[in-house]
């Protein structure tokens, strides 16, 4: 690898790099960004130009890490004047550097899209010269892609904190989604690992984009053909496990981002140790995948199940249960609500029953209008009875006589193996200790002050 | 009472005209089945009848479904009937029959009925494959600039895929070839797409790729390699998200040219 890097570097000095070499360096450098989706906006084709978008997003392939490949995810350049401790591209690292030209970005996008390799482009960048200069480069590439190459597919662009707001506004008229990375859950975390970045500068463009989206929606009501600003909404991401925040703090931040900044998605990225730096945790067990997984489950509960962060966690219980998913965990701590009668309970409450997801709940609500449901019906509908049976009655009866008692149900639920997206055998115990490493008791003073104003 | 089994052709036309006949012949629905294939074991006290497809009858049934149950229900039926499931025709027949007898426009929401669940599940199975192939399908540029994709779907979904790509690539001549069924969709620039049997395909043209084709295939394979995070390596998850029967047709997995058009290998399903 070292030799390979050396060769690539010397090549870059002596002659023009090939497009393959650039693609290698600039996708490698972009891979830690987790925003992979192409969702949020339905746009039919216009009958002439190439491209449309589909609200649900489309996955085009899957990488060896099991993550979806939807967009051509690249950096415009991996040159950077900043020195974020967790980042491979930081200026103090000696790595091969490359930059695309706007035409190269356009051609790759068009040719990949035609072959149905991708759903569109994700363009981010290291900081060259200044945030404004960098944003200008990105703007030029996107402008060309839309106006010269007439690309109508999905475009996700990173807003660079600190760039001229006018530029962000202009990029927003061309992109489907924009995101500003929060980087780390709290301002303290940011200060310790990203000395050139400031929480204030990150939240400012986030607010600007939010306002732009609201205004644009308003304009659309008045004039149907008003140009759309960031129609697929904005997202952000934070690195998990590089700094000592608790799950509770992280969820509270996420909740605020959804509520106060109208974010479409918050992504959580298990910290990957790429730089030797004493400010970074060692993480001998690898990236904290289980923790990341629990955060996504909880995030899902916030967005689609009507939960609030402080129902799931608290100052006294600041971290998720490693062995149980957050919904089961909540149910076990609230046995006073159970059992619930399937033929009567309202939709919102039904969503809180372990073993019943959004899809089954919707089906139940429809089906019970036409007939009283029993356990066979629930099974047909797709309810996971092995989990749900402790929490429900059908026509007043439970499936089996069972104790409604925390210990008893916990033991039984644990015997139903949870399907995790990675190998648990070895991970669980490692993860277990990781949770301990990372979670210094939370202080409310650290809680997001900036976000709660 | 004697049971009746109506055996019909495996096509929308065949199945919908058999449903028409079941009504025309005043079959007792609880004792009648509609199948697209012969039964493996013949049952006693059962009559087996081979039905003739009739476009006119089918159109009448389709019109009735659209009028009485709406487009969404009709699409549920079409997607369910696009599967290879042996019970599909019978399930659609009985959902329809229940909907008619109960005068229930929302019969597809009555999940306490076994047949409703069956149609729902089959429809979802087809839909999942459509969703997957919208992403996993790979076009290759032929020498003459035509984009050619080869897929091996489990369900008969070409007509569901075609509108998506026609909307997305209006300026491209493209062909999507269903390897399992020997049929393809052809989209000529500026015109409506249409279905075609593979008998009329010009095979030799499909063997020559454009100059750039190999280069882009290589670039994308390289990109897929680079974008994965080594520390998160998880081939199990990768396979779960993108099943091997899809990977077989995707150049970033096969590493080179996906197997090209080969008539001898195709399996006719009916
Ligand atoms: S700004 Fe920080 S995170 Fe972004 S490329 Fe530069 S060093 Fe990396």
C-alpha cells in the first residue's frame, strides 16, 4: 500500500493522473461519509434530458461492507487546509492528493448514470484555499452538470461551513439534497478533534438551508413553476465513539435537529480509526457497530414511531441496552401499558408493541375494520408473535397464559435471537466493553446548549 | 359436490378469461379452482377443464376490476400474476369473487382472508424484485451505441421496469432482455417502448461492445472496491442486500463481461 501510494504520488508530480487514479483517491477519501441515500424527491423525466428521481431512493449496488451504493460518492479534491484529527485528508497527513476537473466529474456522472450504475452524484470536498473558494469549485461543477450536460438525476452536495451564503443559495437551486456535517455530537467534541471548525459555523448554513427550503415551499404554493431549493431536504451526520458523549446526548441532539432544523435525516457514523493521534480513542474492537446500530434503531423510533428521546433514555440511564433493541427495552420498562387489545388500541400505541412494525400496524388497522382479528390473522399479517405475545390480547385473550413480569419476559425475549446486520458472536463482548470506555457519566452542562435555543 | 379445476394459459389474458368463464358457467366458487398448470396429483371427484384464452373476455374482466375495485387493486393482481407461483391465479380469482359477493371495494385490505394475504404477498414479492432491478440492472453500450441489459428475474416484470427506464433515458435506444423468459423490451429514441420475442433479435450485434464500454465497467468496479470500508467488512450483509442471483448479472461482481446473450441457455417457463 505504502509503495503504491508512493508511486501514485510521484506520478501526480510528474504527469497528469489518469481518471482511474483520481477516482481511486477521491472515492477512497469520500467513503467515510455515510449519506448514501438518493431519497426525498420524486421528479419525472422531462422527455428529453437524461435522468429522473424517485422519492424512495434506489440502491444500485452494495459494497463489501454491506453498505448501499447509490450515488457516485466522491470528493472534488482531497487537498485540505484543515487538520481534523479523525480525517485521513487532514493537512498534516502525507497522503496522495488529487483533484477532479468539473468536466471529469460531469463525464463520470453521465456515463455511470447511463449504464444504471448510479442514481446520481454526491459531491463533497476538502477545503482548498478557503471555504468560499471551495464552494465555488463545487458550484461550477454542479452548474455544468445541470446546464451543459443537462443531467436531471439526483445530486447531493455538501455545504462547506464558512462559505459565502450567496454561493450556498445558488448551489441549493441546483442540488436535490444538501448536507452540512455536524461532525461530532457536541461543541466540546468538535473543539477537541476539529480545531478549525466551529459549531456556530456549522449551524449557520444548516439554518440557511432550512430557511431556503421553507421559502421555496411557500413560493411553490404561489407559483407552480417556481424553482425548487433543495427539494429532497437536508441531512447531516455525526461520528459516534470518537468523543465521550452518551447515547442520550446524541439522541437529544438528533431530536433537536429534526425538530428545530427540519432535517430529513441524521446519520450516525461509527468512528473508524484511521490516524494515529493521542486525542483519539484506541477502539481495539473496531468501529462501534452495535452502538451505531442501536442509534439508528432509536432514530427510526423518533421519526416513524412517535417516540421522544427522553422516553428512551435519561440522565440516569444514558445508554442503550446492548442486548435488547430500544423498543423492546422501552416496553419492558413500561409494562403498565400492556397487554394491549389489538382490536381496540389506536395506531400510535400499537406502534409501541414489540413485534409490530409500521407495515403490520397499518395492515391491522385496515383489516380490523372488516373483521375481528385473532392470532392466526396477526400471524398472516406479519406480526412477530414470538415477541408480541407478551404484550397483546386478541378479543380479550392472550395467546398463552403468561406472566407480565419484567424478568420473565426479558429472559424470553432474549431467547428470540435478534437479527443484527453484522456478526454478533464476537462483537457483543467487545462492544460491551467499548460502551464502558466511551461513556463518561453525562453532565447536563455538556448537553447541547447551542441546539436548544 | 364435484370440484372443478379450470386450467388456463399463464398470461393475464388466459387467467382473466378463465375468471370470466367461471362466472359465465355459474361455477360454485367454493368448489372451483383456477390453475395455470396441470395438477401433479389428480384428485377424485374433480373435473379438469382446459380453458381457451379470449382477449374479449379478459378485457371485460379487467374493465370490471378497474371500475369496481380501482387501479390499485388491479395492479395488485397484475403484480401477483407476474410471479411463477402455482396458486396465483386461484388466489386472484377468490379475492375477486369475495370482493364481488361482499360488494367490498376495499377487499385488498381484508387481511383476515387467506387469499387476500396471498395476493398481497405475491404482489410484494414481485414489487421487491422490480425495486431491486431498477437499481441492479446494468446497461452495456454496444458498438452501435445501443444500451443493452440482460436480467434473469424470477417474476415476469419487464413491463413494470420499462416505464421507469423509458422515463429516465428518453434519449437512448435501449434493450432490456429477460434471460429467463426469452423476451425483451425495446425502447427506440423518441418512440414508445414495446415488447418483443427473442426470435427476432439480431444476436451478432449484441456481442460487440463500444470502445468505451470496458473502460467504464472497469472504472465502476474499481469505484465499488474503493468505496467499501475495510474495517466494516461484511460480505454476509452484502449478499443479503444484493442476492447472488442478481450479482450474476452485475459486472462489478462478475469482474468482467456478464455472460452475453445465449439462446440455448434460456428456459421457457410455459
Ligand atoms: S475539513 Fe476536516 S474532515 Fe474535511 S477533508 Fe479537511 S481535514 Fe478532512
